[in-house]
């Protein structure tokens, strides 16, 4: 294996963007501080150096998410393919009219005559930045018809899903966890998880709407994404030492949801747990639980478990943030309870 091809999530996303811009001249990037010579390459280094290759296709904007997505909307209608970047997922609220009332609905309202093939990238997750820079926005956009939602947990999937999103022809929201980027130097993150992977030199995509079983097991199925996927795997490995066999499924895509893989896993284990970093009430985990309850009730040997954050804003104090975000220890405890261990 070529060690030079082991890339972090930030590096894999950067390579994916570069390849898609080389492949299709309609692709361009738009956002705040994404193409400044000598800059950071956006908030988490993903676009670092791309201005050297595409000086006219890295569009730096004022601090205005409404302008970013309004500009992306107009460009997409003319046939371009924008990759729109926000520095923090929380700031998507500043562009909700553009995203919800226009981008998501344009194809439907025009009877398919107008398309908005926009890739929307947004960092999410708690990382000691306080409530306005810390939330997991997946539930908000999970509930908007017309937008696909993907959540890569590692570098291989990040690049493959981004490339698939660029080629999809529909608006796609890519949520990227801050603690998975693997950024270095000034952008290094405390508490980061190594999500780097071997990245093939040849072109590839990861299909949107396809989950992946990352650890097989027979006692319980655990479904998760992003940072929580890594914690689920760590918990499952520890539980293995106690004789508890947990199957861990990386959903990767929330919209569309891979029901087939979801239900196959539950039919094998008879128990289900969903782990998400966002608050429990109204979370995407509720929809996954509903799918299982509606279609797999005869297979369930125990109630479906949901492990999520409390229904409060993300606290700033590190000790409270650590309590807020589901931990490996909490996941282990919940699994033991679910199987009556």
C-alpha cells in the first residue's frame, strides 16, 4: 500500500474537489475565505491551495451565507455546478430561505425544467466552540424534501460521496464532522479522531443512499454516522471482550436511507440501537427507529434504543460538552441494557 495515498478527510475532500473541477469546467467553489493565497483554505483547510489551480473558479464571498447560497442558486440554474461552503453548519440558518424555499423546491415547482445541482458542505459537531458553532444540523435538513443528505465518517467515503454529489444533478448536503477532518497546524482540533484512509489514485465514487456494515455482529445492530460511528465501533470492540457481539452499520446517507441494509441487519440481530450527536427529540434517529418499528416489528426481541444528546443547546464548558455528546462508555452501558446483560 502506498503510504503517500493515506489521506485525512480534509485532504481527501480537497483532492475530490480538485478532480471534479478538472473533470468538469462547470464546477466551481463559492464561500468565505476558501481561495485566499496564503490563507487557511476555508475554516478547516479543505480548499487549501486550490486557488493556485483554479484562480477564477474559487469565489470568495463576504460574510453572508445568504449571498453564498443565493449566488450558488443562480449559477446552478444557468447550468453551472457550485460547491457551496459554510464555515460552520450552524450558519446554514442564515440562508434557510435560499436553501429551503428555492434550492430544494425548484425542480419540483418547475416540473423538472429547472435543476439546482448544488453541493453544500457544512462542518458540524461539538468541539469546544460554544452553542452557536457546535450543533449537528442533520435533523433540520433531513426533513426537507428535495435535498439529499450524506454524512461521511472517513476519508474514503468523504471523497467518494463528494464526487458522487457533484455528479448527482440534485442538491446534496454533505455534513462533515470537525473532529474528523484531520487538519494540521493552526487548524488542528483537540480531541480529533483519525479518520484517514487509503485513497486509490484511480477515479471512484461512493454511491449516495448505500450504507456499509463496518463491523459484523449477532447480538445487536448499531446504526450511526460521523463521529458517533467511531465511538460505536470503539464501544463494540470493548463489548466484544465481554462476549457481546454488536454489529455496527455506517449509514453514510440519511437521505435517501438504505433501508435494505438497515433491515437486513435487524433481521439478523433482533435488536437495534441508533446513535446520533444531535438532540433526541425530532432527531434523524427517530425516523430510523420508525422504519424499523414499521417494517421489522416481528424480528425485534427488545425495544429500539436511541442514544442521543439532551434537548438543550450544546454547552461551552468542556466537562459539560463531554457529558452532552454520547460517549463510548455511555454507548456500552446502553448496549448492555438493551440485551439484558
